[in-house]
C-alpha cells in the first residue's frame, strides 16, 4: 500500500511542488484479507480432510478417556 503526497520544497530555491511516495506497512487485517483472497488454503485443507478427521477423532477419544474417571465417580455416588 502506498500513498502519494505532495509537499512544497521549502529548502530549495525553486518553489515547485514535488511528489513523494510513502510506503506504509499493511495492517494485520489487510494481510489476512489478502491471504484469504489470493491463496488456495481451503483447497489444501480439503485435500487433507482424511488426515484432519483422524486427528480430531483421536482428540475426542483422548478427552473421553481423560474425563471417564470423573464421570464414573459422579455416577457411582
């Protein structure tokens, strides 16, 4: 992102207007929007869907095993 600004040359002998190009850093939101719009990240995720599903299933199983003792103790009371 660049902005063109006009300034008057104060220290020069000629009073003509000069143009300067100021390069400003893109904001985080602009960079995220550019990434989402210009890349094919969603297609890459769809190609890895089987692998991602297996990871999610393992998280579900591990969390069920983690909370099983607490659930069993509350049911036995």
